[in-house]
C-alpha cells in the first residue's frame, strides 16, 4: 500500500447552525465533530492529517494540540473546496503517495469504509476515486455523471445540473482519494465558472478525464455514513445514529440495556460484561465501568472509574470519581470530583461528596455533606452530618480514623481530626481534635418548662 496522507476540510463557519461556535466544533456523541473524520483518517492508515482551518482557527487547532501527526493549514477566504485543498498543499510538500480528502462535518464516516475505498482505488489504478451514495431524494447534492462504460466523467452541483442530471440518484459525498502527483499538478487549474463563483474540487474529475485518466466511484454501503451535518436537526440525527452504534457495540460485548433508545453513552466509555443499564442514563466520555454493575434509571456518570459489582441507584450524579468494588450509591446522591471510595462503601440518598477518600466498608446513608475529608474504614456517618470545610477564604480538611461512629446532625469544623474507634454524639459540633477511643459530646443542657404551653395559651 502506498503512503497515505489526509486533508480534512474544516474552514467553514456553518451559518445554518445559527451558533457562535463553528459547525465542526459542535459535540457529537461526546467528541467535537471534527474529531470523528480525523479519527477515521488515522484508523484508515493516514500518517499525516492536514486540517484546513479558517473560522475560529485557534479553537480548531486546540482540539489537536500536541498531536504530532496533525498539521493545520489556513484558508483565509472560503472560496470553495478546490481552494481549500490548494491551501493544504504546502503542508504536504515532498509527500508522494495517496491523498485522502474528507469533510470535517461527516462524523458518521467509518474507517472500514475508507479502507475499502482505498483498496478499490489502488486496485483500479485510477487517478481519482470518489465515495458516493444512492439516495431516493438527492436534492441539494452534487450528482455523479458516468459514461457508457460506467466510469465517472464529471460531478455536477445541484445549482449547475440540467433537468436530466437532477434525475440522477448517485450523489457525491465530497470524499475522495487521488494520486498525490495528479493532485499537486492540477489543483490550481480549477476555475470558478459556475453558479457559485467558487473553485470546486469536483472539477478535478473533468480535468482527469480530459487527460485520459481513469476516475471511478465507490458507493457507500450505508448512505448515512456520508451525511453532512449542516444544522441542528442533522446534528441531532448524527448524534442519535452514533449513539446507536456505540450502544450496539456495548450490547454485543455483554452489556444489557433495558431501553437502548433512551440510553446515552458517549464515545470513549468502557463497560464490563453483565452490567445492566436502565433507561435515561447518560454515561460520558472517559468513564470506565466494571462488570456485574447495575446502573439504575436517570443516572449521570462523567469521567469516573467504577469497579465490579457496584450499584448506582436512580437519579444519582457521579463526576470524576473513583469507586472500588461492591459500592452502593444513591438514590439521588451526588459524587463531585475527587471522590475516592474503597470497596463496600455505601453512599445513600441525598448525600454529597467532594474531594473525599473513604475507606472500606464505611457508609454515609442519607442527608449528608462530606467535603475535603479523609475517612477511614468501617466508619458510620450519621444523617445530617456536615464537614464544615470552608472558612470563607480557604478550604480545610477533616480526618476521621477507622471505626468511628458519627451520630446524626454533627458538624465537623475543619481543620479537625477524629481519632480511631471514637464516637461523636448526635448534635455535636466538633471544633477541636478528638483523641482515639473517645466520646465527643457538645450539647446545651436541655431545659423543660412544665406547663409553659398552657400559660402561653391563656
């Protein structure tokens, strides 16, 4: 196989998105749109990818900052696809091989389709190969015009097509592969004599034919793959199709989904076999879930590592947290970033944690806030407990040893330490360290005024 380089066109604004963010930076299934065709090019074997940028160029470049195989080329004015490709050629100086040209707004394109297209191109010896699709309603797309032998002779845009040409159902995807020498020698021969006054990359096919070179087309097996995203409706459609692919892959790998249509899993999530996911869940990129877990309805998980056999109960929210094995969360709990829970920890309903480390078997069953704390093993945190970690200027830590019992409605005013095997009585406000094996108790003596209510009433 010849060396492969790719050009991804991503300079346009995408006015139909009606957004202050350019089209290719909108998220699709957890990745910015431009990331999908770039990933497909890489997986197809491309050693170098040139992203043509224009609007919000710095933001697009930022998506790939640090990637050694990504180069960016500036298209100051958007004068058409042919002009965009010409802007990319300096970044490919000295390259010899096959050039793959992709659109930045085609997130559904599969690497397998590109590999098949490249093999077809190389086997045929064609100068240009275009990926096409057969559509029942081809309105708006460029039509692929073939000669009597089935070879492609040209591509005509909708606005330039005759009535007969508009009847053609085979449409241009805007995805091509071609010999680098042919591309370099002919890209600047493209003119702008068309209804848009732009430099169409499709004119390269006519140039190739005029020189007696072969141009071929390969129809994609799934027309959805070449769908371009131009507005919010198509963005939602693409997101739905990609999520369907993602869910299908997880289910084939042993994950059960009660209702895949209402299960939202982004790209870059790992889930172990025999895990069950209920409807309405959203699992975001960077999450790793072990095997044998149960994720109940309407749970949101983002950037977490969850061990085997965990039970995440309904309507809980987990962010950048780490759970050991056999951990129970919720219902309606909130694990904020920095939460680390060891095996067999229980976090109950309406409990919030933030930057908390909890040892094995510890539990906070309900109505509790734990922030900036280190909690040992076998600790019971009573209902209504609060770690008072913020003094208005700085955050402070609470440290609780092993086998401590914290009664209900306790306030732990950090910085404070509670020694192992101690008991903090209900209603206590802890402001000084508690030694190990101690009872901490701070209460105002109770005063009963007998008959006071009757006197008040009279």
